[in-house]
């Protein structure tokens, strides 16, 4: 696997992880980071979708008890 691609993915993961729980747009920061890294092609877009999906599941997992108590 390409080392540069792994570094870009790691940076994008850090951007997503640092901005997900802050009151700022994690998606916007991913778009900006992807553009700065030259990771805005089709692979970059698929990666954005995958990392956002993972972040959504992580938030659901962290807040599952609150979500369940609210729904039930």
C-alpha cells in the first residue's frame, strides 16, 4: 500500500476525531483537509463517507444510553 495514502488517511482521521465532538463542522474540516492534501478525488470522497459513517456509529455508541432513554 502507498505510504502517502496512509499518511493522508491518518491525517484525515485525526481531523475527524478532533472535530467530531466540537461545535464546529467536522465535514467542512474534512473537505478542507482533503483539498489541502490533494485527497479530493473519488477515493477521497469515498473515504469521507466511510469516516463520517464511522463517526456517526461512534457517537451513537457513546450516547446509546441517552438515546435509548429518550426513545423509550
